[in-house]
C-alpha cells in the first residue's frame, strides 16, 4: 500500500508508516507548501492513498467530485502525532483491505467508510 501523508499530518506519521513497511510520500519532507489541489492530483496520478487531517480533501472529493484512490481523514480531537499513529494503527490492523478507493473518516472511537 502507498500513502501520501499530508503536510499537516506530519513527518512522524510518515516515518511510522515507513517503519511498518508501507511506501510513503511525505509532503512535509518532500513537497512542503504544495496546494491541496496539486496533492490530490498527484495522489491520483501516482496511485497514493492520502492521509490527512485537512477537511479540504472532503470538499474536493464530495463537492467537486475529484478522483482519488483513497483518502483517510483523521478527524481527531487530539492532533498529536501519537494520536494519529494510534488511529492509523487501529484502522490498518482492522480495515486495511477496505481503504483503497474509499473515503475513510477516522475518529478516536469510530471508522466510517463511504465510496465517492
């Protein structure tokens, strides 16, 4: 699985995903300052699943009907890296086979899937 980790999600999350054996593109480390529009286009063209805590990706997917290969929206009240990693660990250990081409909203207590 390939993940494009948004700048706001942070390099610690990208580093953790790499340590778990995933292929990762870290916006924070490799393309800082890129627009969300450019990131979603890159993710689609290069077959990345976006990991973000930026609501704008939901707007692009649902209101603008933008194409994607998967978006994981971390809607967490605690935005520390450890919380993001904990949420991703829970998601990937239970639902890894369901996240491709899906918009996934992850909170501290639930996971919601929707195809767009």
